């Protein structure tokens, strides 16, 4: 089990950030064999591998399965959908240069001004950025969709994208 000690990943399961041990290794183990399988098959395979190393309440297995499938899709560079928990997923890709940091500041300001729930993340690790495919930096990804790459959009454009990304409210 020592091979999994350094493999600790934080993921979103419903409205909680959860630490999962062995997720990257489990995804790598099934990546080739399950690339074209159904979400139920992917979830089942990952739950089977990860349940022995992580506490997963029986009442939460479905939620974990959905989160594992999302992470699997991200790993393969396939389209995925963030959980509809009301929070917008915002990812900034960039090595930490002035432009990337400026984009992060604009995103934070836009989120604050709009008062939107979000889970912003600035990824600076080249290996993690590579999972999104070849994208010039800085890049802005909202709910899994690349909306800007190689440029820093103005705050009004960022606000427009964030408004479009928020879950629709029923009246």
C-alpha cells in the first residue's frame, strides 16, 4: 500500500471538498480499459478500487461515484460536467506569471462583485495543466469549458461568462 501514500487528491463531492487516497493511481489503472465505458461502469470500477483505502459511507457512494467519473474524464481530457451544487467551477491555468496572477485577481473580483458561489483554483503545475490539453496560458476554464486562452479578458467579459455559467434559478 505504500505506493498510494503520496497519492492524496482533494476533490469535490456534492458540496464538500474531500481528500481521496489513491485516486490518481486508480484512474491510471483503468484509464485505457474504461475510456469508452459507461459512467456507471467507470464509477463502479473506481469505487471498488478506492473503497478499501478511503471511508465512503454507503449513503454517499452514488455521489462519490459521480465525482470519481468527473475526475476520470478530466484525467483523459474528455468533456465533463461539474456537479450542480450551485457553485461554479473556475480554473485558471498558468505558471504564476504576472498575467496569470492578474487573471486570478480579476476572477476573484468578478466573483465577489457578482456574489456567486464558486470553487476557484489556480493551477500552476505543468503536469496538471497538461491534463487540459494544449492550452496557451493564461487560460480560464469555467465549469469545464475553456473560455479564454493566451489572454487576460476584461472584468466585464469575465462577469458575463460567470453569469452564463451559474445554475438557472427557477421562479
